[in-house]
């Protein structure tokens, strides 16, 4: 099995969102607060603007990322990134529910109903590491 890591932006009080899943604009302000542009695989939709140190980190992450493993809540919150995850890598969505009706994605999305371990095991056929949650996911506008 390949390497796996997890990452999330969290406020100093330990929360990812406020009441009613609000506050993402404040939590992810770092994504656009700097002067160094770091485009994603879909730069028209998401290009980070950060400090040079953060840009180096994001470039390194982009080079080694092979897949994302996300939960259904994040998938739903981002409306499935409109069928194209900004990282451009395969996405494994852990869920007991089927994909939304009429789901047609351009980045490979696989819905996994038999647990996180199996989602990670399925990632093994892709080069690179798997990331649970996902940095490029969170700044995407929520619905």
C-alpha cells in the first residue's frame, strides 16, 4: 500500500467551520492572502496566492499527490467540485450513499461504500501518495 497522509486547515480553537458550516471564507483566507501564485490542475477555478514558503509546500504536495480520499460530507459541501477536483487526481469518496443521480465527473471519482481502508487500498494503483481530506478541496466555494 502507498503512503497516506491527512491534512486540514483548522482554526486556533480547533474548529474547521462555524455554526451551520459557516466561516470557510475566514478559515481559508490564507489561500489568497499572499503574492506568489501557485496554480492547481484547474488554474481558472483555483490558483493559490500565498507566501513563498507556502507556495513551495503546495508545489511539493502537487508533485507527490496521487489521489484524494474524502468523506461524503466534504463531497456534498463542495457540490463534488462540479465534477472536477482542482488537484486533477483521482478522488475516492467514502460514502454509504450512491453518487448523485446523473453524476458525470471529468476527474475520476470512485464512491467507496466499504470503508476508508478499502478506499486507500484502491488508491494503490495510482502513483503518488493519497491524501485524506484535501487542501485544494476546502477553499472551493461551498453550497
